[in-house]
C-alpha cells in the first residue's frame, strides 16, 4: 500500500507534463489505453484470481466513473499543483461516509458526521472560493472525489460476486473504450485536435510509463486489500499527499502555502478520525 501511494504521484506528474502538449482528455485516453494493454498480460498471469463476470452493467458503471475521476483530476493537474489537487481530492473518505447512509444503509453516528463537517471545512480552506488563483478549476478535484466515493460504493456491490482484479480489468477496458468514443466525438465536433503522429517519442514513453505505474499501483492496492482489513489500510492512503508534495516540488517547483497546509491538516485529521470511529463501530 505504501509503495502504491508513492507510485501514484509519479504517474500524476507524467500526466501533468503531458497536458502541456496534448489536451487533458487525450492524455487520459492514452493513459487508460496503455493501462489496459499492460493489465491484460497481468490478468493472464494472475488468472487464478479472476472470479466473476468481467463485463457487466455494474462494471461498466465503474468504468464510467473512472472516466469522470481521471478526466477531472488530470484537467485539474493541468492548471494547479498536484499536491493541491490531491489535498482537495482527499475529502473522498468523508464524502463516502455521507453517501454510505442513503446508498448502503450504513448510517454514520454524530461523531463521524461532525468529523465530516470539519473535514469539509478544511477543504474549503484549500479551495478558498472566490480567492483562489485557480478559479473554478478547484472544483474539479471535488468532482473527482465525489465520483471516486460513488465508485467505491459500486465496487462494494460488484465485489460481492467478483474479485477486485476482475473488476479492475473490466472497468479499465470499459473506461478506455468509452474515452476513445468520447474523444472521437470531440474530434468530430472540432473541440480537440488529436494527432497521434505528432506526439513526440518521449511523450509516448511517458504515456506508457504512466499507464504502467497506474496498473502496478492498482494491482498493489488490490493485493493489499486482499490481505489486510480496509480499516487498517485506509489511513495509509494519505501518504499520497506526501508523495504528491515531494514530486510537485522536485519536478515543478510547486510547494503548498501555509493556508493549504492548514486545510490539508484538517482534512487528514478528520479522515483519520472517521477511520478510527468506523473501526470502533465494526468491533461493537
């Protein structure tokens, strides 16, 4: 889990670099295609862990949510520091706590709801509505976080009859195919100009490296959750913020300001408290 959390920001940095020469939606499409190509042989090698239907409506829904997650996040990367986008994104566990009530029947207690409110306040400090230099783009990580939380709920339902590797492979293929269709429609409407022949060799290497890092990270996460309880692993997800900060500073010279760190601290504290309360609730 720790290795995965430090690999993900490297892939994000490659995506941010690529948005300098091609549109974010095109970056997402090529990255997902590369990820799908890499996952196919991985799935073959690990075929004993493939259980259940890989292609079904619920897996397709997961693929659709992955499209929203990646397009919104990579678009955010194109205009703001990676660490800032990831910090806003990490309200996801808090949103999941809210959505789990109406969608899963898992009603949170007053302490967890208070922690969610505090965490969302931390997100507002990072976003700074009306004062942020990034404008409405600061809402994109929130869109990503909401879609991710919804996808976690979809995965809980799909995981009842399928292995996580099966879902990951199927959802990636659905997402890649869906983005190809969307990109071609946007190309036909003149909204983007895809020209694969004009993409430099180094960019193709970055695309496949980004897809490989994403595939590796998701397999590592899948294996981690297979071996250990989710409540134990969940807090380790916040290591991604440290990785994103380090990569953003080393590659782009970006470093969060004091207000952003204050918001991040509040989000982290609220999220860890929610995980703590969920662990207590699961043992009662």
